């Protein structure tokens, strides 16, 4: 079927409010669960705003995540960079995906994450010590929100934190690139860096984290050296930008909802569900997953045809009124216990975020330590002066000036 | 109520072990194990929630 894309709403659209989806998406969400939207290249895909439909499509084995397929939708120009085509884990279907995911499962288990909690708490306190020693104002993004996940992921992987300025800057270049060439250059710099790092670890038979553990498992069949490089790249990138921006945007959201912040601080048992509510509201990646249909798929009266692209919106599936009454309200007491985990911020199906329990723990620690230590925290500039990321899907601030 | 978990489908997201810790655990390999395959009735709501949360449909509740 040919679709006149000129008449379709465009994707992506910038948010007007940092923690609410663009008015254009909100309008679509009111019209039904699936919508055709136009991409920058003039092609179209299905934007999914229904929670149940999003879950079912992301769990459907007839949907492929293989970014090297010619029919895989290109959502932003940067995804045309060759470096993105064979993206580890997230861009592979079974059986390769399952093999790689299982190799990493022990490092991201609940037990492992719980064991890291005390160290992350101590780290958060050290960062606050440094912030208070320097005095107000502080840039909460670069002085707190970014160093936490960045140090945690470098420790976990065995990447020297001393190199953080390099890998953080190249990650932003890669994820915020406006052209395929820009993305490729940043990706290649990270690739070369990790290549040298792995070579050194192989030479020294290092035993210092996920990369060296996997290096000893490279067998050329289930795990090639290129696979290892791609996995290291995916974890390094996936491990810090999303979480740091979620801390920053979560703080902005809490500062604008002081009643909710008070509830969170008053009851330690509420913190995990409150963090999930913030994850739901902020939907920091805005996207739960992008796929292409391998066969025709009927879903609730819609037909997604073979070769058509699907993008499941996390910000909108997270506001499906069937699951979330009064969905635009921030309500940290919305759901008790782990029912709060139904949101789509970490995706769904076999690709659901590998780092989600690590991220949850980092967020719990980051919010509680911050507001315990600096209970009078406030923005140091008017909210209208905060500069938010534009033009893409990954949400965020450029800096977050605060005082206390 | 009988509970099974398919380790070949598990993606180690850990929702089950958080939601119903008396019924599910993660083994050293990070994948699910069922520690109580016939949980008592009061655990029913949590076990059904675990089944619903599991992203890879690895958890099944029989005669729910
Ligand atoms: C707030 C923080 C985070 C958010 C919102 C987030 C979001 C997501 C989403 C939506 C997906 C699914 C993409 C898809 O299905 O196409 C995903 C996958 C993934 N995430 Fe995260 N993530 C976060 C933190 C992390 C951290 C801390 C790590 C690692 C240290 C990580 C590593 C990964 C990996 C490796 C995948 C691919 C999993 C697979 O394909 O099996 N993420 N993440
Ligand atoms: S919720 Fe599902 S995928 Fe996650 S650990 Fe349990 S069985 Fe495995």
C-alpha cells in the first residue's frame, strides 16, 4: 500500500514540557493505539501509543530488531552511520542475541546489583562533599548526575574512569549527532579506544570486570572479538548517558512537584515505586523499541504488513489511560510494590533493558542521597532558561545549574 | 497453583525475583529458578504479577 506521507504527522517532535510528551503525540494518543508517522527521510512507520499493543508487538517473534536489514526504519540521520548497523544485543535477533545476553546475565543480576549499592552510596556522598566544598551554584549534571553512572559502568566494565571525559564526550557526539558522518566519527573513536583497551587486557590476562571476563570467553564462534568490541561499546554507551539524564530530569520533575518529593523522602519503602513512577513520567529515551515486521501481523484491527517499521513510544504507552488513570499526573504513590514496573521505559520483550536493575539502584541512591544532603536544593536559573536536548528522541539537559 | 519458569526464554530481567521473592530467585548465571513451585494461595497475586511483568514470557502460572 502506498501512503501519502506528506499528510502524516512528523516524528520525532520536541517536547514543550521536559517531562511530558509533545502535544502532537498526546493528540495522537487520544485517537487510538497505532498511527502512521513521517520520518525525516520521507518514509513512514507505525508509532505505537497503546500499552497493550506495544507490549504485544515488542514480545512478538515476528518483529525483528536487526538493524542491518535494508527495510529496518531509519528514525534519525545518525542511524545511517555504519557503526549503528550491527549494534550489539539491541540490534540482533535470536539466536545470536540470546547467546550474548546470557553471557552478560550474571553481571547484571539482582545479587550483583545489590552488592554494588554500598559503593554507589559512598560515591554519591563523595560527590556531594565536593559540591558543597566548592559552593553554590553547581552543575548538577556534570558534578553529580553524570559521574555516578559513568563511574559505575567504568568500574563494572573495567574501563579506566580516568578516560571519562573522552568517552562521555564521544558518547554525546554519537547520540546527538545530526549527520551519519558525525555519528560514525564519534563511534569510530570509541571503537578504536575499546580495541586498544581490549588488546591491553588480553596481553595482561587482566581480571578486572566484564570486558576481561568476556575476553577470556572469545572463541570465534559464540563470541568473536568483534562481538566483544560491540558489546563493550553498547554497554559503555547504554550505561551512562540514559541514567545520567534520568537523574537530571528526575530532579527537575521532583523540584516542580514538592509534595511528591516530600512523600518520597518521608517513606524509604516508597522509594523503589517512586523511582519507577519517575521513570514512567520522564520516559527519558522516549522510545521503548524500534522493529521491522517479518510477516503481516494483525493487531486489534490494524495490519502491520511485512517490511513495515514499528516504533513503540515509551512516553505515550506510559500514558495509556487503560493502565494509568489520570496518566499525566505525577503520583509517586500510584502503584504499590512491583506493579510499578509495568511501565515501558525499559522496553519489553527479549530486548528489555539489561541494565534496568542497575539503573534503578543508581536512581534510588542518587535521589535519596541528594535530597538528604541538600534538602533546600533549587534551580539556580529560571526553569525557562534551562536548555533541553532538541531534535532527537533521547531527552536531556545540557547543564543543570542548582543552588541550596 | 503451580508455577513453572522456562530458563531457555528467561532474559534475566529479575522482575519475578523482586515481585515474589519466596517463589523465584536468580541463580548464579542470572537466570530464573523457581524456589517454590506450589506456592500458597496468599502468594497468588504476586505470582500473577510476576507472570505479567516477565518480558520474555518465561513465567507460567498453571490452574490460576
Ligand atoms: C534510566 C536508564 C536506562 C533507560 C531508560 C534504558 C532504556 C533501555 C531501553 C528502552 C532498551 C530497549 C531497547 C529496544 O528494545 O530496542 C534498553 C536496552 C538495553 N540497555 Fe538500557 N536503559 C537504561 C540504562 C541502562 C544501563 C545502566 C545499561 C548498562 C550498564 C543499559 C544497557 C542496555 C543494553 C545492553 C540493552 C540491550 C538489551 C538487549 O537488546 O537485550 N541500559 N535500555
Ligand atoms: S521476570 Fe522473566 S526474564 Fe526476568 S528473571 Fe524472571 S523469568 Fe527471567
